[in-house]
């Protein structure tokens, strides 16, 4: 066994130091230096984690030309879920590692079982670190999933998982979850950042060597980030976040990192009693089409990746009962709302300084697209003046500080979506 030494690694920037300090010398973050045990030198002989040939002899590394490599897109594997494939860029790339994070109860295990059910042509292994096989069987029965091709392993120890991978040689692997795995060989604190890094690094080496497609399920912190050091996201190929309101039906699958595709695509799902169902036409889900005239409601068209989605924005203006006006947003940026209120007051003579203002985006969506500014402005103005109108027009435009309405990006795609659904398009307040 090689000798070991202790170093301290910054969880934010991965800077290394030989002694603990309260502040990282590289990025300046406080209380981010964590202890990590590493080997001083590589032991003589071959390593079981390094690539080997069919006869077990360790192969030598060699340089190659780019044109000699096989395009990875040719090895894509469809999940048979269009929304999941959209986020991945066309499906799983064989031998890739996906880190799937999300809040407790959001549906990470549910969508994992549905993926396994769709991949019946593969030999799959599900490492259950948090649940028993009986609990998983109950959920699979509720989902109507037939998982005869899946082997289940109740194990929390890294070394045993590696042994099973070498013995069974699965094609697809799910580890639920990475934070509960332990190591028998490394004397590290449970759930410490150094331990999680070591486990993820080891699993990465093994699955890359054996060309196994792998999903690592991860917990998230209260801030919504994946628990553990930031280096976890650097080690894997794809980082996915499963978001949504646990009390609501809608779920949003977003890509934070994707080495094989775009990071701007969003997959939409709806949680029902039989599991997660795809939403192929989100406009019908997020817009309640009304024949009667309404006040304080406006439609806009946002871009989620290459997909245009028409959303409903609601606004309510009520005379304040306190000494200062209240502002509240759900699904919209508060700073942008304050800017829109200032523009309305200065350039459109709509003074809302004595009005409580509430803005809500229906369906649980969180909008970052600035093309919705015009719709928010129109909804606020209509609510303040109690103007009623039919929901047959979509408002698209970015509001500038000089009061002008700027043209939104991807205007042709937005207009085409509006025309498909029979909506008119307006670029004026």
C-alpha cells in the first residue's frame, strides 16, 4: 500500500494547501478548506482501476489523431422519453456519467425507475443506498414498471460496488445516492467532501474503463446546489437538475452542464399517480384560455432553449394599507419588477408608489427571459386602470430604462408559435 499524506482542498476552486487555513488563498472564500487523504506515490505494478486489454494485461497509453476518433453522437441511446432526450441532446452517450440532483421528494427515484423500464434492451444495475429492494418494488408496482432486466444491489460500500461491477458487467448503472456511499479503505469522515470526491472519482474511473452509462443521484443543499464539493460537477459529463414545487404537479428538468449538447434545453413533466408524464405541448398546460374578458392578465412567449412557450402572467394592484407599498413576485425577478414600475411611472404616467403590487407566473415557471417585460407592464397597467380584455394577444418585448420597447431575440420562432395557436402578437404597451 502506498503511503498517504493529508492535504486541504478548497471546495469552491479546488485549490490545495498543506495546512488548514480559514480563508482560501486562491479564491478568497472562507471556511471552504476540507481535509483530504491522498497517496504520496503510486505503488509499483498495475492498478485495478486502470484500463486493461481482454487478456488482463494493462495497455499502454498512446497519442492519436482527432480524425481517428469515433463520433460519440453515433453511440447515443434514446431514453424513449422525448423530454429527457431533449435535455440530453438526443439521448445518453454510451459510457457517459450523469449527475442528477433535486430536492427530496421531487421525483428523482421515480424518473430513474421509468428510465430503467424504457431501457429493457440493456443489462442494468440499480445500487440502492437509501432504500430496500422491497420499497423499490412497491414503487415500481405503482408505476407499472417491469424491471426483470434490472439487478438491484443494497449496498453502501464503494469497494463492494466495484466488485459487483467487475463481476456483473452491466451496461447501465444507477447509484442512489452518491452521498450515502462509504469507503472501507479510506479513513474519512462520513459524508465529508473529501470522501464524496474520492467515491465519485473512483466510480468515474471504473465506469469509463468498462464503458458503462451511469446516473449518479445527488442530494441538494438548502440553496438548491448539489451537496458536496463543486469538483463533483467537473468530474461528470452531464449535470441535471430536477426542479419544481413538491406540492405541485409540474417538474422541470434542466441541464447545468452537458459535454455532448446544449445546456439551455428544458424538459417538462407532470407528476401523476402513475408516475411522471411528459408535457409535449406546454402552452396548453400553462395558459388557461378564457372566452370572457379579464383584467390584470397578459400572455407572453418565452424561449427555453430552442422551444417557444406561451406563458400566462398575472398582476394585481391594490391600494396599500401601510406606510410603504409592498412588492411580491412568484416566478419573476424582483429587481426587474422594480425597474418596470419605475419606467411605468416616468414614461407612461402610471404611479404605483401607493399600490401593493403582486406578480405571478402560472404553472410554477420561473422566468428569466427579458421578453416578458412587456407582458408584465401590460398586466400591471390593466390591473391599475381596471381594463378588461380578451386573452387573444401575446405581448413580446424587452423594456429599456429609456422607456423604449426593444425587439426580443428569436422573434421569428416566437411569432410562429403564436400563430400556430391562433394568438396575435403585440409589441406595444
